[in-house]
């Protein structure tokens, strides 16, 4: 990484200056100078693949919710967020948020749960989203709504925000140490996995009955589906070979097709990963963590605990198995793929480029635009290899005021089919809709990647944008967040 200070994008006002900055970093990120508006906008073009018709190229990313009740119901804040998803004008709602298939698989005690007792409330969430979408766009034509189904595996915390209750597939030399797991910590058995597969079948049937268009079988960010893909060292039918490491996906898909006929399936995939990072202790000053550096690795080469990673240089990607996985998706007739990377738990700069780190993270290991370019480049390469799959791209929020310019260019040039927006939705859901309609961007509402939307939930507070959204900014939660960050 350059020793020069990272340019704060919020200080850049002109597209030409933004492009100049990209050139100074030698980064290839497409960016249109002029925004095309109305029906001619690339962002307004529909996507049609067999039975799927998606009305435009704007997608809402699934985000982990932290504001449900302890028994898995949505709260007032949850309903408000789903209204934001509808207000965005996006015609592809990729899950809204991660919904756990079982209590023990929840990432936090306030995550939504797909269960018989929560069915009616999930139906209301969908109805609220649709109603708001119709207000924003005039019609629900071309609206495709999915439900992201998840089991948090190694990062499960179902009963308390500060208590890990990991469900692991294999022993990981770096992550086991971070979670302080003893050498005899139990590993999920094949019988345990069979029960989890049944949980996905049951949750998918619920989504189908409620009218969701698809479910996402989550394979990203270090959660259970993703950990299966890196289970090289696991023995038995779920580990070792590529066929074994993808058995979980194939079993889940088979059950969905049997129990929820007509329900489409998508996969959000960490297409590549790298090793765990930590703050550089030599550059930590006055309690402020240093920039991220990889954990010591010399004794772990070849690296056998990753997916989409170069085993001899595990800080770099290798998409060989990723391509093989996408061939499998085609074989299974799974049309929807959402490309992401890394994990928020051990290499957040890879997963979610940001200038301001969460309180338990580290200062940027690189200019965040490098992370944006890395994810966009991987998605572009994979889209080129699999033109018939529908690809959603990730890592756009860091682009801030220039998000519409890059989103339009990426779609127009065929880098991606749809642009997925996550944290930027929390305070300014209409940003891409406004741009495609020729409305000026409201700069005061643009996400500046302060990361309070990550820090707050990790402190046990609800999901939301604390710096910019008045709903949180002026609430009791904002004061609690200040106190929690001060203690940190």
C-alpha cells in the first residue's frame, strides 16, 4: 500500500477528478461522465432469463439484521428497513436480509428466523416492501423478491451478543484461535449436517408458500455454506474433494426442488477469500488500531483452509475452483449469482471496502478503491465466462457520489447484470433510482462508509445508519453507541 494518505472521496465533487484519482492508483473501474436518464438508462433495462423477468438493473443486497426480537420476529425497525428496500425502486430484492433457518444458526440473538411461528410476520414484511415499491415506481411488474437463508456456522451467536456458540465443520488454525476454541471443540457430524439440510428445505417451503420468488442458499462471508467450500481437511462425505465440499448445496437444492416446485434459487458467493488480517501492532497509536496485515502464515503454506485463494500465496485470489462452482450452478439450473468476497469477521477490507473501520477492525490495509476494483474485476471475469447466469455485483457503496456513474458504466459495458447496493440503502435507498430519473443526488444522504452500521450491531444495538439517518442519529441508541465506542 502507498504511504500517501487515502483520498477522502467525500471531498471529491467532479467526475473528472474521480477518474483522475483512479488513474493515479492504476485502477480499472468503469465510470461514465454523463448519466443517461429515462427509459434509455442502462440501469432501467429489464433482465429476462426463461421464467425470470427482472424489471431493472438495480438490486438490494441482503444484510444481516440485528433488530428483530429474541424469538425471531421483525420489529418496528425491521419493517422500516424493508420499506427502504421497496423505496429503492430496485426490481431485484436479494433477500432483504439474512434469515436464519434455525435458532442455533443465528448470527445474533436478534436475527430473523424462518419458522412456523414467524411465518405471518415474514409475510407482512414482504407486503410492506411491495406496497412501498409500488409507491416509488407505480407498479410491481418485474419485481423479484428473494429470501436469503442462512446458517451462521462458525460465527453463530444465537443467545447473547457477546457469546460465541460456533458450529464448525473443521479445525481452522487461525479462526479457531480467534474464537478461543479448545483442541477438542466438537465438529458438526454428518447427522448434524443432515438436520441442517432439512432446516433449509423447511425454510424454503415457507418462502415458497409466502410468495417469495427465490431463495438464496448463502455461500459467503465465512458462514456455514462458505465453510463447506473450504473444508479441504474435513474427513467423510462433506470434505476433501470438490464433489464432497459441494454436497451440501446439492442436497439443499434437491430438497427445494421436491418441496417447493417453481421456487427459483440463487447463491450469494464469496468468489474469493484471503487469510485473516489483524491490526499492525507496530503502527497502532494511542489506542487506535494500525492498518490491517495478514496473520503470520509461513507455517501454513500450502494454505488448505480457503476457497478461491492461491494456496501458495493466500493473500491473493485464485478463481479456478470458483469457475468450477459456477459450472455446478449451471448444471443445477441455478440462474442467480451474487458475487462478493472475504468475510466481515476476519478480513473486512476485502469484503466491504471502507475508509473508517468498525471499532473491532483495523485501519484500511489499502486504499478502499483497490478493494472495489478487485471485486468488480472478479465479477467481470466470471460474468464473461458465464454469460447465461444473472450476476449481481458488490462493493459499490464505497464509490459514494460516483456510485451512479460507475453502476451505469458497469452495466452498460457488460461487466455485470445488476448492481447490488447494501449499506448505502440504509439512509438513501433511492440513489440509483434518482440518478436514472435525472434527479440531483442528495449528497447529505450519501453513505460515507463510517461503519457505524457494523459497529453498532456488534455492540448489541439495532441495525441502521447512525451518522446520517435521523431515526437513529437522534435516538437513545446513538448515545449508547457513543459510550460503547468510547469504552472500546
